[in-house]
C-alpha cells in the first residue's frame, strides 16, 4: 500500500515548542524518546522536563534565537482581551535566524463556531466565527501561514487524563445542554497527530483533529453517568443546541486508526483509573 504522505521519512531535528503546556510537554517527551533535541519556549520555565527559553511573546524578544528545524506553536488565542498572535508570531519570525523547515500551528475547530448545523464540515469549508476568540484563531492561522508556511492543526475538544471536566460535571449533577452537537479528540491521539505532521515528508496543510464519532453532548454525559453509576445530569434550561459536526476522514487517512476512536474508549479508561 502506498503512503502519499511519506510518514516517518522526515526527522524533526532541533524542535522548538512555543507555548508548551501539557500538550507540548507530552509531544516533547515523545520526540526526545525518538532522539530529537527539544526546547520549550514559555513565560515561565516551571517543571518542563527539557531545556526552556523563558519569554513573554506579548513583547519583543530580547535576543535572537538559535536555528530550529521544526517549530510547534500551541499558544492560547488571547491574553487579557488582546490577541497574542500578531506580536508573538511576528516576534518569533524576527528572532529566528532562518525559516524552519516545518512549522505547525495548533488552532481549534472553534473557527467554525458561526456555522452550527448537522452537515459535516471538512477542511475545504471556510471558517466562520461569532466571537472575538474565534476571530483571533482565524487571524493566527492566517499569520502563521503567511510568516512560516505553517501546517494548521485544528483540534476539537481535547480530553484525557487530567482533562476530566465533563466527568466532574456529571458527578456534580450540573445541568448540561443535552442537545448540543459536539466533537472531541483524545490528547494521546492529538499528540500522535502532531508528531506525524512533523515526521511526514508531505503533511496536509490543514487537518481537523476529531475522532470518528460526532455526538450530542447528552449522549456523552449519559454514557459517563452509566459508567459512574449515577443519574444522568439534568438538562440545561433552556437548551440551546447548536454546535457543529466535523468530518474526520482526512485525519483517519493520514494517521490511520486512532487509539481512542470514540468518546467511549477514552472516558471508559479515565473512569476506570479514578
């Protein structure tokens, strides 16, 4: 079987993880295990288990950066009401001595918040936003593409160990909008995808990180409640519905089988570990 993407044929080399929260740390550990040199860039070094450059990208960098073969940008879209992307991405471009061979910008499927409905949306559909945060994400995608030729990865709702918000909502019996359409991706599969985009000879320019089953939030909440042995959470009043359905065929074609193809495998494992 042919591999049109050339998966595994590229070596990430020296890699800079910009933002580097929980997701970046997991990716960095995975890259280091495969022999790559990894550096984080974040406001505070914290407990990151590899070299870190401390920098607040809302402001110009005080010194030039070394060269990197690969860069992964996982910055949140806004800080204190202002988009971080224009100063951060332009500052990063000025500080790097040369354009990295591969840049990955992690955005969000929130860029479709203004397109609710049951028709599956693919990478070919244009974003439409309804909030300032969504607009910041679209701006970040455009800037990252303009400045770096970045590959764009749009995760849906990320869940996994330490990301148990919905489990806690069910245990608290907090009201849930059972009619809302939702999409999600397990953190493990998202990390696998980011590494694959770095290692592919010809990665897709844009890819949605979503599992194989878009589903109503009420179905997810009911499944979690059944596994926990509690009643399903009450319905929100009013229930507004909304949300999108996202097509994940490109992800499956590029990455292959997911470790957590639906919410059931992921949440069942999380609940069993409690």
